[in-house]
C-alpha cells in the first residue's frame, strides 16, 4: 500500500489499517507476545492490576517509562512523568494505558516496544469509535510519555502520527463547548438570599462561599481545592492565598500564584471577604482532630470534615447553579470561569486586570476560550 494513500485513508476510512508501512520491528520476549495484564522484560515484571493498589497513577506511569528506557537502552532527555505531569493528567494517562493494553492484548501486539503501525492503528480505532480530537491528542501524549522511541523519534513527533492527527482535526475540528454564557446576576441574586451569614446552615454557607470565590476570582475547581489557610494573608480590605501547588495553569518560572479576594463593603450579602471570614470562623473547630488539623480552606460539611476533592467542589457549584435557575444540563461547573470573566468584561473591567485575576499570560486565551456572548438562550 502506498504510504501517502494509506495516511490519507485513515481519517476518511478509520477501519482501514496500515499494515505495510516501514517501521521498526518490535523485539519480543522469549514467548513472543506480551500479555496486557502481566508482562516481563529481563528482571522487571509488572502486574497492572496489582500496581494500581500499590502505587499512585504517577508512580505507575514513571515505572512504565523506566521500563521502556531499560528495554530500548535509550537515553531519555524528556522530563520524567513526575516532573512534567499533574495529578489530573496522571489519571487520564493511566486510563489511556489500560485501553492501550487491552487493544494490544486483542491483537497480540507488543505493549512496550510498539511499532508505529500499532500506534497509528490504535489512534485510528479511537477515531472510528467516535473519540474527539482533543481526546485522541491526549491518547497520543499518554503513549508518547511511556512507549519507547521509534527510529529515535518520540511517538508524538512521528510524521505518521502527526499526519493522522491533522486528518482527525480536519474531519472533527474541535469547537468551544459554549457559544454563549449565563447571566451572572441570576446567580448573585440567588446568593443574596443566603443571608444573614450567621443564620445559614454549614452546608449553605459552604456552597455560598465556594461560589462567591469562584465568581469573584474566576477560579477553577482545582485552584479552589488548593487554597490553604496556612498561606492566608489578611491585608486591609482583602484576603489573599499563596498557592504553590502545581495547577493546570502553572508555568515554568512561576512557582507560586496569588489568589486575592477583595471586600465588597457596599453589599455584605455578596462580599467574598465577609463570607470567607464567617466560613473560616464556623469551621475552625471542625478542622481539629486528635491526630491532625485540616488546613485546606474547603472541607466537607459532614464528618469527618476532611479536605474535599475537585469533584466535590464541582458538585457544590452545580448545586448553586441549579438552585439559581441555570440549566446545568447545558452549563457545567467550569462554565463559572467563563461567565465570571465575561461579566467583568461587560462591566468594563480592564482586560489586563482580568488576565491577572484569571492567571492568563496572554489575551488570546481569554478571547478565544472564555469570552462569550452574554445574551444566552435558556
């Protein structure tokens, strides 16, 4: 099969597999193929299921990367998995790896020393199964972070993989989730009803605090979870947190992010500082246990009052959106970020201030991915 013809066929006919292209023949072990659930090279043995119980996602990926380098003898110059990934990325990559193992097992393909044919066919099958462009790029990156180099080229840089992804992009071009956003005043109107603060239940106070923080500073759920009262600074009419934890928006050369909440003295019912102060006062006694003290800002409002996950924060935000009359079948919790910055832009807040608040390095990100039509259809 002609190479160019085969490549051009992948996006148009995902069921067509490339089988005759030149590639490096994988080196099999003594038994030929490598089972997906358990495989062994020399003195290194992995059992995927048992590893999941013994190691975290990041440690599993690093172990696989180490195995690849040992098998191929290559000198890895890319950042290792723990250095370059975040916990969310690790979970996604581990899911991809499980899918790759199953795919290889069905076809008796080599899991570690894969040929470029196998990689391209796997990604083409993902396309045929209806995966989006962004999902397939995640799959590509996950494989590249663990598999051996092919002809001294990383998987994500291989010309055949690059061409395949271009074809996927052309046929399944990603589009923004939202073309418009919801009216922030609907949510703030609901939040105003949750007042006085000292008469709210802990649950209502918690949900209101989370939403006010998300709206006032356009924070991601991940950033909300990372706020820690150990790194709280009170200054005049503001409260600020220093966040050193690696976040989705973290960049090289910028190890710490400052998250600031400004007082709104003209309306205490919507003041993030007043609400945060009440929340921290109400939860102070709940943070202490016999063995430790929970310092993360947001904790569960039910026992044992431990720090919450991003998924929990997302559920809290969704609950407030729903109570305020926002269609949560259309708008997900992350839509708060776009709604917040769009509202501020419409209100005349300078773009430079919006970029600083949302921790964006350039205006392009704001305008392309978050600034939306304010006349929403509900």
